[in-house]
C-alpha cells in the first residue's frame, strides 16, 4: 500500500511539473512566436561596402543579422557586398549598382541597412532613382564627417557614428610602455583611409603633444616592412585601414597584417578589432559586431513605427579594450601592466581561471565544515562550563539564603499546601507545624489591617495584572510582637495555563520600618525648611518675572506695530527668512495688501482719521482669518499675510476673494460710513521666489499689477509681470527730469460751437518725447505720474503753459477763445490746488472766465464732499467746470444736481456708436436733454464723421470736438489752422445744418 501511494504521488508531482512547464511555454514563448509568424513580412536589404570574407564587413553583418533574428519583427534579410576595396573604380561600382537594381526590381524594400560610406552613397542613389524618399536608411561604420557630408541633402537617414579612439589606444600603449616617444601611423591613400589617418594624427597631437607622429602612407609595401623591422623599441605602429600601398597595389589586409606583425620590431596596434588574430597586439578598438548590433537596434525601432528623422545620429560605445595574449608574450609584456577590466584573447587554458567558481565553492564549503566542527567543540566545552557554573550557583544560592536570613516559601497550587525554609521558623520562633502552616494556618498570623492588602496584591498577580507579586505585611511572632516582612513571588503555569506553583521569598524589614519612622520625622523638619526656601524662591521669581516682562516689552516695541497691535515689518522679514532657510520644499503663500486711495483719505479727513481707519482694517483682517494665516502691518497703508498649509490653488483664490469682499463692507468712523477697497498681490514660495526678499518684491509687483487692473482686485505673481514693472521704473526715472529737460509739450484740439459755427476754444493735451524712450503715450505715463505724485508739478506746468498759450491767442485777436485743461484726482485732492490755480491765472494774466478745468466722474465721486467744496470755490472765481467722460462713471442725477459744473462732456464711446446703434442715439439724445434741463452746456468728444455732426446738431448739442475738424496740433500750427478754418472749413459744419 505504501509503495502504491508513493508511486501515485510521484505521478501527481510529474503531472504538476509538466503542467507548469506547459503554462510557462504558452505564457512566455507562444505570444512572441505567434506574433512573429503572423506579423507582416519586412524586406530589409543589408548592403556592405566591401567584400564578403573581410572581417570588418562580416562582423557588422553578423551584428545586424544576430540582432534582427532575436526580435519579434518578421523580417527577410537580403545581404549584398559591393567589394569597393578591390574594385574601387566608378565603372565597377556602377556595374554592381545596375546588377543590384535588376536583381531586386520586384522587391519592395522596407529598409536599407548599409555598412561604410560606399554602400551609403549607393543606397541614397538607389532611393532617389526609385523615387522612394520615405524609404529609411540606417548606416554603420561611417565617421561623423563622412555621415554629415553624404546625408546633408537627404531626409529619413540615421545611423551609428564610427568614433575611433586612437588616443585611447596610445594611452593603453603608454601604460604598457611609459617610455614611448614615437607613433608610426599606417593607413592607405584612399579617400576614407586618408580621412581616418588625418583624424588619428590630429587626435594624437591633441592628447599627446610630447609624442612624435610619423605617417607611413607614402611608403611601398616592401618599404613598410623594412621600416617596421628597424624601429626603435620606444615606438609603436598604429594601423587604421590598409588595402593598398602608395603605388595602388591592392593587398589582402589579413595577410598584410600578419606579415607586418612578423616583421615589426615593435608592437603593432590597430584601430579596428578585425586586426585581432592577424598580428595586432590590441588597443582601444572599434568592434564591427557592435556597430552592426546598434545599427540593427535603430532598424528595429524604425520598423516598429518610429521615424528615422526623429532619431539623431548616435555615437554608441562600440569600443573594445582588448589585447592578444600571444603578442603580449612575444614582447615580454606582463598582464599585470594592463588596466583592470581589459579583455585578453588567446590566453592559454587555466584550470583555476576556468573553474574558479567551483574551486572557490569547494574551498568555502571545506572552511564552513571546519568552522562547524570548531563550533561543535566550543559548544561541548560551553556545556561543561555551564554545568560547573550551575553547581557553583546552587552553592552560592544556598550560602546567600542562609546568610541573609531570607525566607524561601513555596505554595503547591494543586494541593494548596505551603513550604517555608528554616529561616521562617527562626525569625518567628515557632516550631514546625505548630501553627499548621503547611495547610494555611500561618495566614492567621497576619495583622488584621494587612490581610486585605495581602489578598488584593496576590489576586492581581494570579490574574495576570502584575508581572511579580510584591507585598509588605506584619506577622505575629511567638512572643506576641508583630514583625514586618517584605514578600516577593512569581507564579508558574503549565502548558495549558493552569497554576501549578507559587513561590518566592520573605525578608524581615522590621528594623527598616523603624528607620522609616525616624526619616519621617526628619522629613517634617525638611518640609519646614522647604517652605522657607519656597518663600524665597517666590520673591526671586517675582524679580525674574519683572525682568522677563521688561524683555517682552522691548521685544514688543521692536517686533509689533503700536497702532494696529499686529506684528510689524521686522517681524515679517525675520519669519520669512527663517521659513525660507529651513523649508526648501514646503510651500508658503504671501499676500501683500494696499488700501486704494488711502492718501486721499488722509489728505481729506486728516491723519487721526486715517490712523483710526487702519486700526479698524487690522481688526477686520483678524476677523476674516481662517486659522491658517498670520497678519502683519508692513507700514503705512500696507499689510502682509502669511498663509500656511494650503491644499491647492483654489483655496488661495477663495481666501483672496474673502479678503477683498470682507474689506468692501463699510467702516463706521466718527459716525461716518467709510468705504474702501484693497489691491492684493500674491506670491508663493518656492515657486515664485528663493528667499524672503525676492518673495516680498514679487508680491509687491503683483499688488501693483492688481492696482493697474482695477481697484479691489487681487493678482497672483507671474514672471511676465517683471517686464511691465521694469518699464514702469524706466518711465518714472525719465519722467522725473522731463520738465527740466523740456521734453513735455502741449497739443491743442479745437472745440467748435455748433450753433454759431465758431471756434469756442481749445483743449490742452500733454505729450512727451524722450530721447531714450521716444514718444511715450499719455496712457502710459499719466497713471505712473499720479502714483508717484509727479502729476503735481506736471499738472502745474500744463496749466501754466496752456494759460500762457491762451493769453497769447487773445493778444493775436482771438479774444473770446477759451482753454480747457484736464485735472488729475491727485491735483484736485491736494490741499494747495485752488491756490495754485489762482496763482497761475495771476501769473499769466488770463481772465478766469476763459479757463475751463475738466474733471472725470470717478474723481468727483471718490471724495464727493471735498471735491465739490473746491470746485464751488473755483466757480465763484469765474472759472468754468466741465465733467469729462460723462456716462462712463457711476454718478446719479441727485449727485449731478449738486455738482458746480457748467459743461457735460459726452464720452467718445457714445459718439462712436451714434450711427450704428439705436441705443446710443437715444442715450446721447437723453444726455443732451439732461444737461440742458440742469442748465448745463453739453460738449461731444471724438466726433469723426459728418453724420455724427448732423445728429449732434439735431440733438441741440452745444459744442463738439474731434478729428472731423482736426487732430490735436502743435502751438505753432494753431494760427495757420484758424486761417484755413475761417476761409474754407466752416462749410464742413454748415452743410450739415438742417
């Protein structure tokens, strides 16, 4: 039965093994085989430049074919040899080409793989004549110069660059013989031979300038042999390719190489590895097989779908560092002189080298066996020593137990019987079995106050709550006195976790307890001393706390803003520096906030009002906190917020929106509701900056970008913002000297009275022409001038220049002409604005009634009460006020009634759409009616067509200006234009009257 069962199990095991083997074959072998069998066949032509039997050509062909066979691609390989070395004439190569075309005229090749330059040139010619420009060609065995030259006008060609390593070969030769002083370079006089010889000579000169390099290509065959036999031993011969001598006589390379090696008095090194076994000692040699292998790898990639144009020429490592052992022996060169890792061929058989792994394994096994025997001997000795130590330990334990008067006790948990050592009886004075101690009678000797404690500690250990049993209790001795015992024990369980034994020791600690009482008394004395020290400590702590408070106050002064009670700029810089220095990967978001137009609030409401607003803004920022942020007052009306632990960019955007919206809610200050907006710049570390200073700068750049977009906006920093900032800095730099350098000038655009057809006056428009920046548009520099407050001197210059111009016009006989000047919000909000206007009028002598100042809706509405008061004052002096760009702002009719203005100027955007949009027609008509109903004149800007003029006349618009009449002109052209207007151009207006 056992034999049958074993046989059955053997069959099952064999069946499982064959099943697993079958699955392995199906899973890992079959797919590739099936894929290859059913894949479409690819026809590949392998075209060699030289003849079959030449080692170089055969090695490349073998590298190609071996690699192609190992791939899943189903390819048919056709191999041809041009034999260009033995038959190099153009006639012979032409005959071969014609034969090739005729032989394969019915084969539609999918690819051509060529070796060396003759074959590449023929393949390119074949592809061009067959008009198959997309036929990929892969080459090998061609240097970089030849490859570039042959393929520079062709596409869909790639390959492996042949990079010879003559310097590596010479370096190997110098390591073998450091005294080498001359290198003889041997190559034939073919085009490729001379090219290779030149490369070899140049490289040796570049890397080894101390060596003499002598070319042997001008010698006949017999002269080469004679020269080689007479060379000095401190020289070498370096062979590239040699298929003919200087007379053109063709030689078989292998026969020539063997003969040269036999005749040469010095080692013969070769560039190509086909010289091995033919007398070459070795060197850093190009492998034809590797050239072919890597070319085949490229071919496989292209056959699998890659484009040859997308694959650059590759310089794969096809070099072998190899030496012939027989040649080393011939020149008495020891193997130890060769660099580590050098390949050696033709080395005689060595048992150790051949079976090195087996020998080492057997030796290791023998050593392990000896070690095992040694360990076994040591183990036996250890057992003997342990046995002796155990005997000594038992003796020591017995002596220690008897000497310490410790009681050994043992409880049999199965029979509940007790055992006590002799010391127990000696300490308590009882005789054995006097108190029935074996059956538990000793428990009655425990002091009543200690019984419960003893039971509890015992149960804790028996139930596994404590690792050891420990208890202190008192036992009554035979003299009627209680003695203190310290009891320790350990429970022993069997394999089924049943209690079988409970044993331990008892130590008499009666004297120790008496000592504890004395110590208790001393402790009470120490407590009194401690209280005295505590009182002293409290006094010292009070002094320390005062010093600490002073230190904190100084820190607060240095790192906290006293107005807002927020950390200040110094605190922000230190925190950012610490974070950026200690966190190279973790991110941080910096928000840089600036209150829009805060300067105007300070100017109009006073600095105390502004300070109170800053306190409220600080409180609002803290109220808007999300728990991940930290707030700082940077200075003035600027704040900074650090945001940590951000999940994604959406959280940053949501937080910024919350800040913008939260600060738009009104602030109630001194019973007045104040509305503000903030501009926010956002920069992220480490994406936008590598240190604290750069992070602050980029957040500031983003904040100014937000101000350019609109008030109450936020912008995340982008590197593209730096250029506008640089341009802004450049404009501001040159703008500061624009007045002093006479770069500013005014152009004047005429304003026409529609009812009379006369010129009412001119609007002064500033222009700037800088020698470096060229002509700069007002749209580019006006806002910058306002931001840096240069608009104040520039605006005063404009007003003076315009008033001088109009006074000049009056002296020329145009007494009723007016001048209209645009006023910036910064000028209007400046406390000395009205005085400046009156001083200019006094200086120029211009009557105030001929001056019209233009302000925009947004300027008036931003600070209504302050601006209205100033405009009212100027109106009382006779100066006319115009509301510019009317309709683009947000003023209401109730506000419009309160404004001290004479003229509404309709914005060009409404005039542009008069003809095309009915909405614009009715809107312009309504604006004109509203202006007239409020007792104001109406001026239309940007009039460019006659139809617009006609419509505005029908609407009873009072004045118009625009390119229809004339573009803004220089001062010297105004009188000429006026003469032309009076003589000819009035008809442009009159012909549109209804």
